[in-house]
C-alpha cells in the first residue's frame, strides 16, 4: 500500500522531473511530457508503452490499462513496485540523453564510484539519480532538497553531513 506522497516523492526523484498542473490535479513531467499524474479518483496515472503496460496489468491487481498507459490503485501497489513503475514511466517519456545519463548514474552508484562514504545503496542511487556524483556537487545542493529524495533517510543525511564536515564543507 502506498500513498499520494509516495507517488510524488517517486516522481520527483526522477532526473529532470518537475511538478505540473494536469487539469484539476497534479502531475509530474520530464522535458514537458507528463509521465505520472494523480487521477481525479486518487489512482496513479502512468504513461507507459504497450509492452510495459501489458506486463504491469498482468503482474499487479487493480491496474487498468488506457490508451496511453495505466491507472493503478495506490492501495494495491507497494512502495518498491511504485518506484519501479514510476521510473519506467519516466523512461518512456524522457529524452534519450536523460535516460542514458540515468543508466550511467545507476552504474556509478552500483560501483560505489563516488566519495559519499558509508551510505546505503538506495541513498547512493538517489544521489546519482539526482545528478549528484561527488561531495562537491552535494555541497552545492540544499539539505532539505537532498533529504526529500526517495532513498535518502535520516542516517544517510547524517553520514553525508559528516563527510561534508570532514572536508570543511557544510550544507
């Protein structure tokens, strides 16, 4: 079971995502294309290609396919699945260069090719996914902005603050 807040957090964790107004509700777009939105009835609307939407409908209960994607009941999907499918929707709508950069960031995060110290893999992926690949880039970001990234928890924030302090930098 997930929430509207988790949908928002997952959408904004995507590279280049911005919140937009979609009729009477809100959505999230990349390069001007909406990849996720909150439907009037509280379901998540995700823009997906034919193969992913068919796969999602086969894997999860409460999924309704549409001509441009799916509608999914947030009470019928867990957080990990929501994160995955929001990312898939982002990939479907994002420019090719952004998708390539995201793949590169995921590889860098998996290899630990950074100077973040002892943070967990989800936090590392979140930072790289947001285009933050070093402590210098981290220091240039707002602490609250980083803490709001999906995958960044209080422990990661504290560890990153210590790593910054060791370099004489702060948020």
